[in-house]
C-alpha cells in the first residue's frame, strides 16, 4: 500500500469515526429479562439494535430485584426498565454500593398501584379514594378471603408490599401474590362477563389500559422515605403507608464498565428513550396479539425503525 493511501485511510477513520478509534468488545453484552412483557420485548429490541451495530448479545432471565446487584458487579451489562415504584429501592441500594449508574430516563411516565376496571366503581362509587375501600371490602370477598376483600398483588419479586400497605392503613383486605403477570389479566378477564368488582395490581404504560378502562386507587401521596421511615405517611408507626409515585420515572441503568468495554453500544443506550405508547405497544404484541417476545421485538423494530435509527447513527464508529 502506498503511503498516501495509508494516510488517507487513517484520515478517513478519524473524520468518520464519531466515537474515535474505540471499537466495541466482541464479548456479548448481557441483557437481563424479567417477568412482564414490555421489559422482555424492549430488552430484545435493544439487543437487535446492538446487533445491528455489530455487537454480540446474550439474554439471561433474572429476578427483577436481584438484577441491580448483577448490574453493579458487571454480571449483566444493563437494565432497560427501572420502574420507580417497584425497583427504586433496590436500584438506590445498588447505586449506593457503586458499580452501576443512571444511564438516563425514558420519556415514559409510570405508575404502578392497586387498580380496578371501571365497572368496579359502579359498585363502589367512593373510589378512587382509598378510604372507600373498607366500606366496599365485602364486594371483593371470596371463599378464600372470608369476610375480607381480596386484593391480587403482583408476583413476589416486584416487592409491592401490598400486605404491609393493607396493615399500615387498616384495610380489611387479604393480599394475595399472583404467580405471574398472566394471573392478573386472568383475574380481570374472569370478572368481566358479570362485571364483578375486582382489585388487582396494575401499571402504566401497559397493554391493559387499551383493553379495560380503569383507574388506580388514590392512596396517601408518596413521600420519599415512606419505605424506610415510619414517620412518613399518615401512620406514624408504619412503613409503606403511602401509594407509589403517581408520575414515576422509568430509567435505564448501566454497569460502570459498559462505556469502556462497548463504547458504541453504551452511547446508543444513553440515547434510547421510549414513550408510553411505544411501551404499551410492546406489551400488546405479546399480551393481546400473543406473539413470542422475540417475534414481537422484530415486529416492533420493523414498524419503528425510524425511531431508533438516529440513536444508532449517532453512535456508530
Ligand atoms: C414492574 N412492573 C412494571 C411490572 O410493575
């Protein structure tokens, strides 16, 4: 090769290498997946984006609380859905120990809490105020719960502290953990035909809002420290006597080593930001349209490539 050719090749890569000479490691970026549809689909969409940028990726199914320790230690590389209500405490604990950091917020605004389909309010018109719940508890009673109302909370690893909430606020409800997200949708579906009042854990953005109009119960407003300081919230002796944040964040978290090991993928991660409708659509493709999450991710990405293209092109070396 002539010297001039070598020089101009070097010049070209300086000119066009938007992130310098650093190339991403060929080691797989390890992406954790959990037990609700939008997170699984979104994680697969992001995996496809990284593959399009020339990276290798690997998916691991992990507990949605323990994952923050795994990100901190670099066993997994990132987390795509840090919901403030469910995971804020575990995320903050891992942040405090060091090893992971905030990789930016999604555009989405989130809420996770006790929820009912609208027909429930016809039977219990004092809703959505939480103080209406005890007068209506009998409407939610089942053979299993006797005199008390039934509240179907999320799977245990979402740590919703429903039992503590019911106790702290003196609610005449038995709190039962669903075995899976699907069990929540089955509970609503089974109540729909005869418009039976039903109370379940739900969240937004989700597919459910397009299927069943409904409302969250309004609990005493969230105060920082409600989960660590009994003096927060209306019951001076109890934790968890507040609702979840009503306009919660949805963050991305990254292992501190990610930027150096996969600079281009990391750059894209910091730019990725999904909206409420985009996340609801990811869930719908699985929960309503019954696609496999991998297939749903391909479908979503094919329909929305223009959304992600700027994140890729801004970060490719
Ligand atoms: C963590 N989740 C979105 C299921 O509430």
